[in-house]
C-alpha cells in the first residue's frame, strides 16, 4: 500500500479489535477484565521510561551512523574495527530485517566481507528495546549470559564464514 497508509490502517484496526475484545471480556467477566486491564496499564507505566531511554539512544546512534559510513567501514580491510562495528550495528539496528537487505547487498557489491555481514545479521538477535523486559522476566544474570553468548556466537559464525569464503 502506497505511502504507508496500510500500516496506519492496520494499527487502528488492531486497536479497535483489542478494545472490542476487552468490551466482550468485560461483559463476560468484569472483575477479571478489570484486573487484566490494570496489570497491563501498570506494566506500560513501568516500561515507558525504559522505552523512552532506548528509543532516544537508538535515535542518537542512527543520527550519527549513516548507512554510507557503515558501508565504508565494513570493507575487506576493515580489521578489528569492522568486526566491532558490524557487531554493534547489528545490535542497535531495528526494524524488519528485509529493510536492511538493499544496504547489505550494496555493501557486498562494493567489497564488504561476508563474515562481517553474518556478524551483523546474527547480532540482530539482540533486541535492545526488549532487554529491559527480558531482565524483568528472566533476571540480569540470564540476560547477560544469553547476550554474551549471542555476541560470541555472532563473531564465531562470521569467522567461520570468512574461512569458508577463502
């Protein structure tokens, strides 16, 4: 749909469906519906400061790191900086992965290393906006260990791709 109007319509449709579901739920069991609404509202209030901080940090990174700069820094001779940048870019990138495909294809066409692209894609598994929620559900130790292993796995997969490529 042109101009993103379909996305706005679907968002409004989803909101209307949620409101309708709550109305039906209120008719069936008002006490539990009220409790569900209250718990959801309290969770939203707890997460608003976290989401605001994360969105601000992502906006800063996106402002200072332009796609053209990333393409330049992830070339064949990028060294350790390329590995680190690829890792960080993957972690802070957001949105659907298919939106990144044209930039990644352009990077490959201009000499980007496949290993670094693998690191980028693999490290996208870490969703910065969801980390606070993950900590809330699973605890700091679990989140830190899983994040660490994801980063190490990302680098290992990139290294393996570089070896397979040579």
